[in-house]
């Protein structure tokens, strides 16, 4: 019988993607994934270090995984159940994890999880305290099995990792290391495999995805993100392309133009601005102003007028004063976001911002976050409300909680729920949905009537491919 592997992921989509690749690499070694932690021989906690809460969650979960040695032995767990901590907290605090939770068998960083089967084999043989947080010379992507598990209609594909920007507040350049792009040919090959296994939509992932500069197939000048997306847009069967996360400074003219030219490139962009205050943006080391961001948004909207924008915001960065926060609120009002993520600044060990003296008090941070979130929520609700009464193409990629309910996404990433008899047959399909209701985080709709089939319709290869 296959041994079982349980993976819990914290944090970003990149981590969810990594969890999938860990499952792929372990599958080759006879491990089947389970969603029940209690029956797994190997439990992986795939961690995120970007904000405080994620690391706290890890230690509380590790507390639950701890077993008194005698009980472990009686239940036959001793030596059989292996606890792995992976991801960015593993990278940044590997030794500390081993010290605080000595029942952890393996700590493995985001760059070396292709070595997980070997580490598990050593742990099964009785080795304890295995720590692998190298930045190895080999790329993990070259060591992963090509035959990964299917991801379904909406798939992720990591094309770039790491970051060289060193924003004052951020641990990513330390935990994920220097910027590294995968060769374009490897990305296209992986995209083809995902499409063969049912993907209609691919989201290209990277910590700084629009800084992508991959080796060109057959040599020559490196490809930027726009060149890569243009090639992917021509792959038969792929209807939707997205990418995340972008930095405003890497939004070049070609990429902006691609938003206007490629129907498959969805009209939704996550473009973190962090703050609207030039003083704070400078302190953050973002190397652009609030006006630069607004100007960029205007150019993007000139190319693609229906572009929905999302962003990340940090309130209470060291040195932020009320007037700076007001500048953030003003930027939000000017741009108008379809949705956004906002966080209280949390000092991350080893980052420059954590070491400065002018930290903002907890009360101010909480107050500013509440005010910002009120505004962002109102904008999101308004954006969703404007979709009511319209018909939008929805890619159905999940079952809903209710019987016969299906869930999917609009081009602008809004979640849509539809109830229909034939729900199973619609999985992975893009269908027009008439939106009847807006909620703060989702929409409800009804399938729009299909046009009657044409009698003797000619079958032209490629015709009828939905571009949405
Ligand atoms: N404190 C709060 N938020 C942070 N982020 C990154 N580092 C921190 C931090 N130290 C947020 C940024 C980033 C998102 C992924 O997480 O907004 O864009
Ligand atoms: Fe972190 Fe993004 Fe800044 Fe890189 S660009 S340091 S990942 S916030």
C-alpha cells in the first residue's frame, strides 16, 4: 500500500504551487497525498514567513503534532510518522525550529525540496534533526518529475523565483534568494503538459514575476514576460492567462501593450503599491512615487479599459505619519481597486525596517488598517455591484458547498456561484453567466441560455475556442 503524505500550506500561491511539486516528487517514491493529517506517515508543514502570524501559526500547529514519546511508541508512530517543516520559515529559522520543536525530523528550505525523498529516507532510517536550507547550484526545477499531478482547469506555473529588490520590510530576498528565471522553453513545455491535463487557465507565478528574463529557446536575447505571454497565448486549448505578483517598476511598455492586444491575458492585475506616500515609498526602497503608480495605471487602462486592479498595502511602516496614511487613502480613491490585501507592518528579523527606531504604535496601526479596509471593502463591493445585470464568461473550476452548485471566476477574478442540474459536465468549461447578486466577496448568477446549435455547422479546427 502507498505510504501517505499530508501537506499543509501557509501563505502565498507560490507556496501552494511548491506543495504540489513536493507531492509530485514524493509520488515518484510511492507516497500518495491524503487530506487527513492523522493517517499520514509524512506530514509537511509548508510555511510562509512574510508576516508574523504565519510563523506563529506554524508553532501552534507543531504543538499539536507533538506526541508524548510513550504514546508515539504504543501507536506505532515512533520512526514511522515523520514531521517536515518546509518553506520560508524553514529557510529563515531552521535551527530555531529544531531547538523549539525537537520532534521535527526534517527542515527543508524552498530551494531544496527536490531532495525531500532522500531526506525522508534518511529519517525513516532513524536520522534525526535533518536540516537542508542550502541555496544549491542546481535548479530544483530541473530535478522535479515532469509527470506531475493534474491541477485542474485553473493551474499555477512558477516561472521566476526570488527577488533582488530588497524592500525595507520584506524577507523574500533573504528566504527565497536572488532573482532567478526559468528558461522559456521549460515554461512552455510545462504549460503544454498542464493543458494536456485539463488546464484552461494558467497563472504564471513569481515573487517578481514581471522581472522575468528567461533564456530564449535556441539562444539569443532573453525573453521578457510579455514575449513569454505572447507565446503562451498561441497554445491551443489555453483560454486564460494571468500573472502574479508584479512590481510597478517592471511594468514595461511591451507588457502594457500585451494587455491591450491579447484577449487571453485576463483584464485583472495584482500590482502592489504598498503606500501612497512618497516619503514612505522612499523609506520602503520602492523606487517609485505615488504619481508614478497612478500614471502607470492610466497607461494600463488606456491599453485595456476594463482592467480590474488589485494591490497590497502596508500600514504603519516605520516613520509613517497620519499625513502619509492620508496619502495612501487618497491614492486608493484615485485608482479605485477591484479588490486588495492590506496588512499592518510587522517587523521581520534581519530586514532594515525592523532595525529602525521610529516604529509606529500598535493602536495607530490598527486604526489605520481599519480605515483603509473600510475604504477598500467599499470599493470591492461597488466593483462587484457593477457586475450585477451583466453577462460574464466564467471558468468553472470548483464544486460549491451546496448540492448542484458550481464555483468559478470571471475574467476580473470575481468568484461566482451558480446552481444548475448539469453541474458536473460544466467543470473546466467557460460559460456565460448572468449575474444576479453581488456580495462583498463573490457573485451569484445563472447560466445564460446557450445559443441553439447550428444545423450542419461546419467543423473548423480551432473555431469556437472561447477566448475569455
Ligand atoms: N509586514 C507587513 N506586510 C508585509 N508584506 C511583506 N512584508 C511585510 C511586513 N514585514 C506584505 C506586502 C507584500 C505582501 C505579499 O505582504 O504588502 O506585497
Ligand atoms: Fe519583497 Fe516584493 Fe519588495 Fe521583493 S519586490 S523585496 S518580494 S515586497
